[in-house]
């Protein structure tokens, strides 16, 4: 039987928590009916909903949740699955009813999904979202707002969200996804009003099982992809099924062999940056063209008559705004592509470090284990650790808005010097 939580890999404890909360929410709807407002007063409602779930305080439903965990742990998958369970007519997340189906496919009228395309989520977007979230659920169950990458909220957007979380509209639930509850990722005030569901990196074996069962990938390829991506389900699927993804990974893992001098270090940096730019451009070009064509059509492009010239002049501002958003999205896509490359490179030096220390752990990149072993013998543990720290420092610098080319060039020089 299908299940809303089926794609949440290796998170048994979190799934149990969310199932109990969904059952508690369903119990409240059954007992209170349309007049109930279980999210209007969080402190009282938590008690009421817990009582509806059999008196277990840990089973209580509340109006705001934060899903935390490392990349690939399934934060957004957990949020969508929980939203489906809340909209489920059975209150279980059966995966078959209209509430589950429409939520999981992204077509439910009462589920708003915010996926930041640019570098941040602005205040205007958040205000509009909060306003829409205040409406009554059309299906009679819950109005749900899912914010992926809530760590990208600007300060003003966070304040707009905070007001809604402090005074939640009736029957509205906020589901936020962030790497952690650190103040750099989510404000302390928002965190204090949410229930946290921590997720862990899923085991590679569990990821491989999902790739075989759901995507029909050969078991040996699935095991390799799951290990190479360190349990990241989405990246493992792409690596197993996309030849271009494998080619990009091979180019990244060839970097240690290329660092033979200063010139080679700068060449490697340029190649890495250009590869990230090309990958980002390929991912957004088609979307950008479709968006621009749709907007131009909506604004009357190609029209004739007395009002055509005036309409064209008025459209310039909207087209410029679209170009600004698309540029921000392209920058985000480039940084995401570059970060994936840096994660692969960090894993290579991690393999070298564990080999130099003689640690009894399996390598992440089995296909470059011989190269990592040669590096371990040459660099010793200290050298391998310095190189790993250089890659991690590059990731941190890019997150702090250092120009990617400058950060990568500095990293390559550090890797060459050791």
C-alpha cells in the first residue's frame, strides 16, 4: 500500500513522531468539527490535541514545526509527507486518498510551497504568503505553508513570518526546513515557537534500497551511488541515472592529480568555476525562456493597435523585474552546483585522511581509493587534514558571499601547497 512517508529514508523516529501528531490533529478535527481553532492559542491547543491523541504529550500537534538535518536527509520530503498526513481523510498519510495525492503532487489548494529560487526569500514574498495563509481551508482541514530553505529568509521576511507564527490563524500550520536551529539558520524567536523534528543522514544501504525499489536501478550501481553521495537521496538518483553527473564528478575527483604547480592550480580553479556555470546555465535556460515568453504573451507582446505601444512601454518594468529574479536564480544554481563539487572533493580528502590514520571506515569514493591511498602516504595525516580544511573553508567563504572564483582559487593554492 502506498504511504505518504515512503520516500522519507532512514528516519524511523521522525516518522513515528509525525504520525502521532497527524493522528492527534485528526482526532481534534473529529471531536471539535468546523468550530474548533486548535492553532489559535498554542499553549492551550497543545494540551487539547495531546488529549485527543490519548494523553501522550509527545504526540501533540502544534501550529509550527522546524525540520532540521544535513543536506540529503530529507527535510523537504518530511515536510511534504507530514502535510499529506494532515490533509489525509484518514489522518494517517495513507498515500491514496485525494488529500494525500494532491499534497504529494503539489496541487492541493490548501498547501503553499515556498522554494527559494534566488539567494534569499524576501519580505514581500513572505507578506503575501502570510496573507494567503490566513484564509480558511477550502477543504475543511488545514491551511499549510511549507518553506524550504527557511535559512534563506531575510531579516525582514523572518519578522513577517514571526508575526504569523506568534499569532497563528485558525487551522494554519507552518512547516519550516533548515539545516539546524542555530541562529545563523533560523532566528531564536521563531525557533522558540516551533516544534523541532531532527533528521539524520540516512544510511547508504537504505538509500540504495530505495533506488533499487523505486527507480529500478541495478543494485551494484545503487550501492555505489549511495556511498559516493554520502546518503544524499537526490544526488544518488542523479549520479546513478545521469551520465553527465558522473562525468562532472569524475572531473572534480581528477583535481588532486592536476595540482602540479601554481599555474595548474589556477587552471583547475577556472575549470571548476566554468563547469559550475555551465551546469547552472543548462538547468535554468529552458525555464527562463518559458517564463519570459509567458510574461510577454500576458503583457500583449506582438499586439497591434492604438494601445500596443503604451502596453510595451509599461511592460519594460515587469520584464526587468523578471530578469532580476532570473539572474538571482542563476547565481543560486551556480553556487549549488559548485557546492556539490566541493562536497565530492572534500570526501576525497576525507578518504585520504582516514587512510593516513588507518581508521577502519569504508571510503566514500571507492573508484578513487587508490589515488586517495597514494595521497595519504605522501601527505601524512597532517597534510590530508589541511587539504580537507581548505575545501571546507572554501564552502564557508562562498556561503559568506565571497566571490566564488576568489574562494576557489585560494582553495586550489592551499591544496597545492598542502
